[in-house]
C-alpha cells in the first residue's frame, strides 16, 4: 500500500527575525505559539494557540487549510520535520518528529503519535489513542497497518532533502493579528440579487467568506477560513449563538434549505450540504453532512463521520461512523467542547500582536 507524502507548498513570506519561519498571508495565527527555525504555516491554515499551547518544531509544516487548536488543558506539540498535510486537523494532540500526516486526517485530544509515523489520508485518531514509533496507520478510526519499512524511511529521507537528522533547535514565541479589524464583518458577497444579512452582534473573522442568501443570527461566531455559500436553489439560515469554526464549508447541492438552529456548534474542517441541524447539536471536526440530512436537537456527530444523503435522526442522537449510524441516545444536551470558542476568548485571540 502506498502512503502519499505531502506535496510541496508554495513559498510563504519568512517572518520572525532569527527564527526564520514562514507564515502565508492567508494563514491565521490566533494567540501566541512557539515555532522552530524553518517551520511553515501555509495558505489558509489556522492555528489557535491559547496561552501558548501550540509548539511547532523546526522544519515542520502545517500545509494548506490545516487546523491546529491547542489549549492549556489540551496542548499541541508537533515534532521537528513533521508535515501535516492539507486540511488535516490536530486538536490537543502530540505528533512526534519525522512524521507525515496525510491530508484530511483528524487527531483528537490526547492522541499521541510516535516518531517516524505515516498516517494515510483521511485517518482518524480517536481521543487518547497512542500510536507507537515507526507505525503506518490507516482508516477511520485509524488502525496500525504495519511497521515502517526501509522503503518508507527512504521516501521520508528524500522528502527532507536526503537527511533524517533532527536539528534540536529551540523554539521562538510568535503572535500575529487575525486582521479582523481590517474587515470586521468578514467578506460578504452578493449573488444575483441576494446579499448576506449578518446580525451586528455576530463575529466574522476576516478570512470568512459569506455569499448570497444567508442570514446569520445574533451572537454567532464564524471562524477563520469558513465559506458559507447561499448561491444555489435554497437559502442558508443560521440561528442565535451558533459557531461555525475554522475552514468549514456550508453549501447546498439541491433545493434544500441549510439551517443551523440556535446554539449549534460545527467544528473545524466540516462540510455541511443542505442539512437541518437542530438546536444545541455538536458536530465534531471533519464531519460531513450530506444533502438532506436532518439532525434533531441536542444531537452529537463524531469526528470524521459521514452522514449519508437524506439521513434523519431524532433529538439526542449520538451519531458516528463512516458511513454514520446512531450508536446511542444522549440523556442530556452534549457539553460545549473545549475546542469551541467562547465570547470571552475573542478579544485576546483577535487583537494580539
């Protein structure tokens, strides 16, 4: 089985003086993180580092549209010369040195990936999972397929310029504005005769883009890199206190209305097509809701799940899998995840630098 290596990213602008790391102009750094020399945060990537809880080693890279979220209780550490491929998501996890994490992989809080590991594209590492050194991992949830071979290591070596040496270089603290003050309502676009309507108490990060027949209610948080497209046959309606987090896409493929009821939380890296999401439902990172999906109030969708077209679930459903099925019923509303944003976070995360 061939494990795809990350592709080369377009060069970013070096910043940080002696640190010599690169940050793309379309990337977003929220809070203060610690980076080693030669680190690269590529186009559209989002790094949220509460109280300095993200550490990215020398020569490592967060490639296009990747998301990293580190909290004091759930820090993120990425070892030297490790590559997180495009649309990968790392939440409170530890990744060793010389790893290749395939595109659209999801690492949940408390996961620990050893040194020289290869994760195939789309791999899901559940919370608390420990992957030993020199493992090749595939699947949702991930399973160890085999140990790395001499051929694997040779490919790792070629990708890193012919050497697997680790520089052991110190990290430098860095913080950057989200640039939200330059476009406090994100980027709003008219489609035909429809223009988005955004409540004045909602927060749209500057790299969020909203198009066409979209209404966003009071107290909502629309994160960096989010795309909300009301450019088809039906509208998008987002209630009060909803969160749609980094690099998620909301769209419709047919004439279904896309509705997020009050208090719904859509995690980073999700795709939501023409669905109805009930109030206070939590959709974990990387999940896909296909057209015509209906989720009852207070439901929970596990990370990386695929909810098939036309699926319907009652209130309080616990939904997981690829494809997803109902695996249980919740006795109470799902708790607000630690990776969600809170209104009190916004001043500190959006105005640093």
